[in-house]
């Protein structure tokens, strides 16, 4: 019985000593910071190392933190805790989806993400009650301010510009809260389902219009090339016909010239042969033609009307033959 009481007493004393040691000192890990208060008033900022404290006089200030567990951007669970340890490393802060209306009254869902770092633990502890909620509301307000002045098309096409504007707005305010914002990224910018359907229909209509335009331009180009081809063919055909007619005319002219030359030569020969006769060579040739004509008329079985001139010089010409 007495032994049990002694063991319990020793255990209680050990626990009291452990509790007293915990209250008398604090160990701060590398990359973290702790704010120490004395009687509820700020005393000092403790970074990596060992720091003694006066029990019941000094105490670390507890900070309210909020963490997220996201299975999807639209389904996020919030966890709140109070801790006196502040992490000084850079942290990726994934914010929930923000519903924002653009200038042309289109509702879109924006999924922002931030890269933050605590640079002044004292300001973080005393400037705001809930630093995470304050940053979240600030980002939400900045996004609505920037995107609210832009149309849907500009919003979808100007993601980097939006990120830059929001980051500048948030950084200026967060500096007073002891935070440094390295950047704000927009992971998603999604219109509502009805707007997406309308956009798909618009894209489909635009593609159909472009297809029709390309087809019409192709047909017009084909018709133009065909017309040019036909025009060139007509020009070539006309040029060929013209050259052919020129050659035919030249051939006929040369033939007539040759006939005339041969006729003149034959007349000269006849005239040379008839020098001793009292006859005109011209009348002789006319008479020959006249006889050939009468022979041709006699050989023709069809009825023929013959008109005899009043002057019978031709007949007289044949009399000398």
C-alpha cells in the first residue's frame, strides 16, 4: 500500500517536472517562428533555437489557421486549427472555385492558386484575426474587380494579364499583413454549361461558315481558271485560224501569180509562133477557151440556157482557128 502511494507520488512529480520544463522553455524548429507574449502583450519573436520562458507569465501566441483538402476544385473540405508555430517556407495555397460575372453578364467559375510566404510573423499574428480567410476574400474581391471589367472573350484570352493584375493588387495589401505573394495563378476559367454549349455551337457555326467560304472561293477560283483556259484556247484557235487564212491567202495569191506568169509565158510562146500569120494571139486564146466551153456544154445532159451576144466577135475569132 505504502509502495503504491510512493510510486504514484513519484509519477506525479515527474509529470509536474515535465510540465514545468515545457512551460519554462520552447524549442523552435528551423524554418518556423513563434510569437511569445508576457501577460498577453507582445514580448519577442522566436525563430530557430531554444528559448526559456517564465511559467504562468510567458506564453506562445496561438494563431488560427485554415487548411483545405480538395478532392476536386468544386469539392473542398476546410479544416481549422489553432497553432503557435508559423511556417516561414513558401506555401501553395489552393483556393476554392470563385463564381464571377463578366462585363457581358456571363457567369464563369475561376479556380485561383497562390504562392505565399510569411515574412513578418508579428504582423501575421496581430494584423488579422484569420489570415487565410482574409487572403481568400481579398483574392475573390480582386478577381471580381478585374474580370468584372472584361468580357468573356477577353477573359479567356487574357489569363496572364488577369494573373498579373490580381497579383499586384493582392501583394500590396498582403505586405501589411506580413505575407509575400510570389504569384497568383488561374488554374481554370470555365463558363457555365449553357455558355459552353453556346460557345460550341458558335464554334461549329464558324467552322461551317469557313468551310462554305473556302468551298465558294475554290469554286470561284476553278471557274476563273477554267474561263482563263477557255480564253487562252480561243485566242490560240483564233491565232491559228488567222495564220492558216494568211497562209491560204498567200498560197492562192502565189498560185494566181504563177498561173498569170504561165499564161503570160504561153501567150508569148503563141505570139512568137504566130509571127508570120495574120492573126492576133489574144483572139486565138479566146477562141480556144470558147471551144472548150462549147465542148463542156455539149457534154452536159442537163438543160442549159446559152445567151449569145449580139456581136459575134468571138465567133469571128474562132474563124481564124
